[in-house]
């Protein structure tokens, strides 16, 4: 996986899914020098548990519908909507309709590369 760091081109066929269990899987896309893209797939009813981390994060809904909670605020979002999670803010989601999210992190999630 580290061979993709700072690579200007990352092709879908090079990105493997990691099964996180309970209807959630992710694949790491391009990353390097403080920025990382991660695609996360959810089955209907799957949850992204409430958590926080020191990374700034944006999320773009590529497909599906979700109920997101960020810093105690709850909203329903769908394809085309985006969210911003400030560092160390508690956040999570529940998938209402099977979907895909594109998460962007700064700095990169070194913990995802292990």
C-alpha cells in the first residue's frame, strides 16, 4: 500500500477493499504529503460507530442516504451532500439506503496504512 504514497496516479484496480465488518468496507485511494482519500461502502443499516480523531475530515456522499451525527448535530444526507468534521469532534453515521462515501483526511490516516 505504501508504494502509492505521493504517486500522481492511483488506479481503481490497485485499490483493495478492507472489510471492516458489519456491512462496512473501505479502500484507500490516493494519499501523500498530508492528504488522503478513502472510499467507504455501506450496506443498508450499517453504521459508522461514533468516534473522533485528530484529523480534519470532509465527506462527500457518492451514493445512498445516511443519517450523520457530527458534534451532537444530526442530519439526513444523500448523494451530492458534503460534511466537514473538525479535528477531535465526535461523529458517526447510519446508512439508510446502501451507499458510498468519499472521505478526505488531513493529515493522512497513518493508522489505516498498518
